């Protein structure tokens, strides 16, 4: 037994555990439940609820020698204190004798439950938490059946307090455990809720505007040990025991959070199955037990009545619904006749199976296939990505994390959270961006460069690492030298690379520079080291891995002279209506889509695709973890999974493809693509014991987060990890064009106006209208005040937005949230003209 | 009457004038140590004096200081002037009438604790007093008793006043620290104790006003002199706040160990209207009441003797009740008080204080039954020893001792359950 391990006895079981471990955890590890309410294994103990009262006996020691004193039978003399103690705040030591289920301990626990019930309404029959509620379970266990407390004097308080429009508080049910307050403060650092008042009037209040303003607010409803906090989508929506649980992967960003889709047949939906709520599924390597509010609330799009349900073909200029057989025939004919110069364009939200079959089909028809994106880095991720054995949760003292050109909180909230926590554990965080982002709060060093200078900034760091004098000219902003030193000295270093302020050309240079920096500092080819691209879509990495890459030229040029266009999971005409003019009028267009997008309006054949809730498939996260999602509900209308539609067309055109199952497509991928050689659905379903154990019967500890019994996915190895040499290259920066006036830079907002977010009525109020962010100098020059309307012209189009002035934005730069229909994928030159208020608006 | 150590304003009425204070040996104690004695030597003197915390717990002051985590700076000294115990009004008189002795005591404490900053946490209702103290602190700074390099030595000191928002719980030292940090006044989990992680997570000494006011005379006259006053284990004098049915209520500074009889009859001139004494609450609302008897009256008021008699000396706010008092009314008042003051952080206190008050309300309204006494005792038992801080335990004391000694007072309001 090592000295860091201690031996103790709990309820007669002898066990070993690390010295100083909380008694509640030591017991849990040995499979002994200690009832808790305020304690949560992800947060510091506070000892407030007093539920975990236990008897603790400590061996007497000789004052001089420190040796145990022995009784006449040579057994250590154990001293039990006069009081019960809280297991959640007590750290274990050698030789303890603990009773969790003794008569005395149980009596104490029973008394606490009785106290809690004097205030609690016991409205379990109408409570959303009923069936998965720790207080309900303990009431059943300890409750005497008859209340000694005067029923008429029970607490009466507000039953519906909307902390925000997403989270509703029932003040009668709250047991003041502060888990929600502590989560917001300790875990996510959005301290927007607090206790107010005192004693029995102690109540949760929010003081943000809008209420409970946090991207992580939904997690508080999981860890709430009673039915006090509920999400407005699930409130009175169902009983937990009526729900089926399907494992899935969140489709909104490249983190790949493990989720559960709870489904039920719904009368209002004609008896069909619908998703009632989304909950986190534990994966300590990916999302622990948390998800962001976008993942939790933006799911209704998949069940939206606007979804395409039937194949369509264009007849006499109009789209008409038709049968699959007919639509497939028309599509095949069209491709035969017009497919001489075929372009296939796919989006990064499709699954690996879809993207693989897409590539196979277009290739089989001698067409060109591309990924509808501009950001570079997929290849480098294959070469020097994180690899097996990595876990952001392992980073801490001695390690470094670099985040460049990304507003991680908006782009990938759970990565933001895990990077923040790594920094709090002692990892040195370097945040490099052209503007302030919230992550800077936790950074050891902040590097602020001019918009567009991200590659040069990294090259400047490289200068300090290698001493390469040709890079001298790039070493010009504060923090480069110190950052270079931190990265060089770090045991492990992970670099998150985003696309903010980049165009396709500078994104390439940025990833090359980042790769060179990681290689020069020897942070490649080993676990917990390497690159993580912060993609704009969830499965962009999967697309790269399936062989799809962004266009070399501007998309407009790619569209010119095409005779046919095949679109899957992307909407180039919606993203930029100007593109319609680029594609020849007679080009034959096939679209596989969920919704009737502007691209569908241009289509000759439209195939309704299934969403992620209706089918299975795999996604590859930015960390290159391949994860499996399962079907949760029956398909919408006649929709089919993308990979299957492609295989059926292929069959008509003589391109042989796997058409039986998604798992079958993955088998083909495994044969065909080296990195995926070991990936099969069976292995993706593997599970591992995780700490802390949540879900299942231990709902006291994890709340309603699900345990992971359907697969934790597989982390792909990087080429560098497999011993392949990585040859860093970097390019000199081109001369910057001078005096081009104002540049408009697209930025990411978590709640964007994308097709997957807009149908969520819940998030609608949080999306807001896009504002043009402008610096003080430009605002002053144009005589603009906050909220004033401005007309912005770029690329021959004009748009109007209200302005928001931000002192942090330099002259000559304006920011606009990414949005459909704007045609603003990358930074570009623009003109600003203030809009004069009309006489009506002046208030006549 | 014995010598006055703390209430020197009774001998020298103008001692709240700095020049008068200086003329009467003021700041001699501080001058004797700054640059002349090491902080450890000061800690040793205070340990040797046997001075115990006057806030209520009676913990040896020098020992408390010696728990400060070594080599961690800055450190803070926080003065608990949240005097909120029902029947306690001693700290207020020190601060009003003999303020410089307290301020000198704070300086001595800071020197011993190697702290450069002290905060006086005043209860919210002391706003006028806080203003006066602010003026006195400014004056001390002008006159070179506060600020940088005091007496030309390597000792900097600033004292600040902070006024609370009116919560009894903020007299509990960790809740006080939370409040001082601008947070909701709720006790912290211990350990870590303030000596390790106190104000702003730095090593902190928290001492009561009266405790620190004892320091200047201990330094100038020595530990042995101090030990010669009071009892062996409870040395020095204590200010007893005497109230209730008493002919001459007020603060009385007497040696620890002085009997209840001497305080009540010799100093307080006994019970008015020729009534008989019925019970004593020796520590405000926070400790069991003592039924008056010859034996109790002859009990010495020191930490050990009162404890042996079945209660606590606490802050020595002695509330005397004569034969006209209905003890169930007293229990009603104390449960009402604690229900109002419970911070709500831990379950047994939050719910238990409400429950006890709820039952006492029914009893007071004539709706109580004999079963209620058993309920009260069992609720109290469910609270005691299970709370996060001592307030929970306190809340049961007057009630359960009242039922134990004066059940007939309760019975008079009760009926059989129908």
C-alpha cells in the first residue's frame, strides 16, 4: 500500500482510497451510496444541505509518536465524535471507521429529509422531476408517511418564476442547495443567479438582462436535485418514465458533445414520436456531463413542419412532388445528359457516411467534388492532430493551450469551458485574436494583432522559437516572445485555430504557421499535443477525412461553366444570393436538403434528407474523435438518409456504392481510408467506466445527465503519432493592399440565424437582430451613435443594420455576425453610409 | 469595586479625547512593542496573560493568533463589532467612551499578527458610531499613530470601518468575513479556519472589540498582573451587560468569576418592586437559561463555572427575569428571533428555526397541545450538532432549557389533542 493510499472501513467494508479524498467519493467508489443534495462531484463541497450526515470514528494516536493507540486486543482505539459529520466535506485518513447506514447516521439523515419536507410541496404527481428526483427517492426511503409539521403552515411561494425564457424556477420546490448558483459561478463563470434574502425566505434570483443570461443555463436543470429548475421546453411536457432514450451527438459545432434524445409518442403530432428534450450524455473526454444551451434547445428544426417530406422535380418551371422512383430517374437522366462538367458541393454538417458516398458518386461520374467551406486545416489535423490518449481534461500545470483567431465561447462553448478549466488547473493559456474575447480573462498571455495578421503573428512566435532571422519582421506585437517561450517550455501544448478574420488564402497560411510552430516546439505526434481546428460546422473534419476539401478558387469561379451541380447539406444560393448569377442558366441542379432553401428553389430535382434524429451515422469532431449517433424517431415523411439517396442514384448510373446500412458504408470507409481502418460501428459502441459515475441509479450525484452506455467513440491517431514525418512549411505573406477603406469581417455568434437555430422558438428571443460592430473612430467619422442605422455595401449588394460601437475595434474594421443570405463568408472591402432617419421615424 | 481596565472613562470621563488618552498612558503599550519586541514576543505575552476571546466562545486569544499560516502575507485583522446578541451592549460603550484603547489594541494585535490592514466590522445600526470612529482614525493618522512607518519603525498600519447590513449571523466570524467581502452573510465551511484562509482567502485574525481593548494594559502591566485578576482559567475582567428585571441595568466591568449575586444585587441593586428572581439568561438568547436558585446566584461568572452550572457565559449579556415572566413567552421570543436571523444556508437551522417558531406561535395563540412539547424537543434535537455553524444550536437553547425547568409555564397554554 502506497503512502498516498489509506485503508478505512465503511459500513463494515474495508477499502483503500487516496488519502484526502472526500469521504462521499471514497464511499461512492466502493459502491456505497451516501445520500446528498448540495454535493456534486464536479464542484467544491459546501456542506450546506447536511444530508450526508455519517458517523466517523478516528483512531486515537499517541501524541508523541503519532502511532495508533491499541486496546487490550491490540486493535486501534477508535473515537467517535459527539456529532454526526458531513461526508461531503470530510477528507479521509488512515484507519477510519465510518458508518453511513448505522441507526444513528440514518436517524440524522431522516431528520434532514423531514426538515426539507416542511418546506417542500411534495407535488411529485405534477412535477417534471418526479421519477428522477433524489428528494423523491429519499422521501420514499425515509419519509414517515405522516407530516408532523402543520400542513397549513407549509411554505407557499411562487410556482413559476421565469429566470429567463429558458429556465423556470419553482420556489416552493427549491431546497436551497445552491448547486445552480455554484455551477454558474464555479464551472462556467457566468454568475448571473444568486441567493437573495435569508432564512426560510432564501430564494434564487437572477440579475442579468435578459434573465439567466448564460450559454450553459440548461445544465442547472440537470443538476438541480429537485424539480425547482426546469427547462421551458420540457416543463409539464412528459413524465420521465414515458421517455425513450437514444444516444446521439450534438450537430451544432465541432466539439461533438455526447447527448441523449429523449423521445415519446405525442398525441399532438398524430401519435408520431418526437424529441421531448435533449440531455447531456457523459463523456469525460469530450463534454464531461455538460452541454451548451444551443445543443439543448436548438433541436426542434428536425421536427419542423417546414421540413421537406417528398421528392420533387421541376415541371414547367415549378417544383412538383413526385415518387422516389420518378425523382431518382429524372435525376439520373439529368446527370447523364448534363453531367459533362459536374460539380458536387457538400456541407460539413453531413455525416461521414453521407460524405463518403457523395465523394464516390461524384468521382464515379467524373465530376469534381468539394466541401462548401473556406477554412484550411483538415489535412494538418490528420497529420498533427491530438490523437489517442488525449483529453483536454488532463491539461493543467506545465501545459500550454493556444487559442488563435477564434471566439471559442461563441464557436464551441464546451471547448471554451474545458480550456478555461484547464487554465484554472494551471495550464498556461495564450489567447491571440484581433479583438477581445471572453476567454482572455483566463489567459496567461494575450496577443492582440491587427485583423488579418493571424499568420504573421504565429510566424513571429516561430521566430522566437527558432531564431530564424527571416521571420524577424513578423515579431512585432506584445506577447509573442513570452508566448513562444511558454509553448516551448510546456510539457504538452494544444493549439486551437479558428477562422475569424481569415479568408481561404490566409487560413492556409495560418494553419501552416501553426503547424510549423507546433513542430518547432515538438508538440506533435503525442497525446495531448497538436492542432485542433475550430470548424464552423460539426463534421468539417469528417469531410476532409472523406476526401472533400474547400474550393481552390472562389466558389463563384467554380460555378461558372458548370453543366450540372449536385448539392448536399449546403445552401450556397441561400448563403449568397449573388451566386445564382454565376451558375449557367441551363445547368442541371440536384439538391439533397432538410428544408426548402433558396438552393432548392434553383433545383431541378430535390431529395428530402433525414436529419440526425431519424437515422444513424458517424461524425468526426475537431479533436478527430469519431462518434456514433443513433436513430431516435421515425423518419419525416418519405425522407431518406443522404448516403442512401446517393447510393440509389449511383445504382441507376452504374456507380457501385454501399446501400444497405450506414454501418456498411463505414465498413467501406474502413477499407478505403487509412485513418479509418479500425473504425467499425461495433467498436464505436464501446463504453468505459467513467468518474464520477452519473446517470443510472446515482442520480444524487449527476442529476439527469445520462451515463454513457452506447459508446464513447474512437479517437483517430495522427500521422505524426504513427511515425510519419511532418514537414512544416510556411509561406511569406503577400503584400497587403493599401488604402482600401473599411473591411467587414464576419464573426460567429452561438445563436445565429441558421436553419437549425431559427425554428427553435425557445432561442428565438436570444438570437436578436444582427448588429454591425464598429470602432469609435469610424463611428465618430460617420457621426454614428449606438443603434443608428447604417447601410453597408459589399460585393455589389447593400444591407442595413443598426450599429453597436465597441471601443476595442480598430479603425477601418467592422464586424458582422455570420448569417445566411449575406454572401459574407470571408472578410472583404465594404462601404458604409449612414441612413438618415425618415421624417416618420423622427417622430412627427 | 475592582479596578477598571476597560471602562476607564468612568474614572477619566474625557478619555475619548486623544490628548487625554495620551496623558493617561495612551499608546504606551504600542510604543513598547513596535521595534522593541518581536511579533512572536507579543503573541507570547498575550498567551501568558490567559486572555480569552470576549465575543462568546472564550477561545484563548494568543493561541488563536499562533494558528496563522506562517509566511503567508498579506494578513488581515478583523474586529468583530457586530454586537448583535440580544442583551449585549458592551462593545458599543467601549467604542463610544474609550475608543482609543480599542484602536491601540487593534494596532497591537496587527503588530503581533504582522498585518498592515485592519477592518472594524460594525453592525448596521452602529452607523453613527462608525462615523465617529472614522473621525478618530483620521485623527490618529494625522497624529502619526496610523499610516506608514509608525514611530519610524518598519510597521505600517491602516484601519478601516465597514458597516454591516443588519444580520445577526454576521457576528459569526466566517459570515462576517463573507459580508466584509461584499457577499451574502453566510458562514463558511470550516476548515479552512480564518487563520489559514480568512478575509480574501488570506490568513486573518478575527477578534472581538472587548478582547482587543484588553491588549494595551496587558502590554504595559504584564501578563502576570492580568492573570492576578479573575480566576485561574478565566483571567482579567469582563464587562457584564445586565438587563431585564433589574433596578439598575447597565454595563458592569468586574473580574471574571464574580458571582451572579454580586452582579445582580450588589451592582444592579436587585430586582425592582420586591419581586423574586425566576431565571437568568447568561448569554443573551444563545445559551440555556438558568433557573434562579441560591446555588446559581452564588455561581461565579467565568467560562468554567457557568458551563458547569448548565449554561454558557458567552458574551455575558445577563438577562434577569423575575417571577412575573412566563418562560413560554421567552421561548416564543427567542425562537422568533432565531427564525428571523437564520441565514438559511444549512437545512436544519433554516427549517428547524421556522418549525420551532411555528409551534411556539400556535402555543402563544392558545392553539397548542401537549404533544407540541415533544415535537419541540425532537425538532431541537434534530438541529443540535447537525448545523453548519453554531447559530443552529443556539436557537434551541432557551427553548429546551425553558421546557426543562419551567414546563408549567408552557402547560398553562396547552390543551389535550382532540
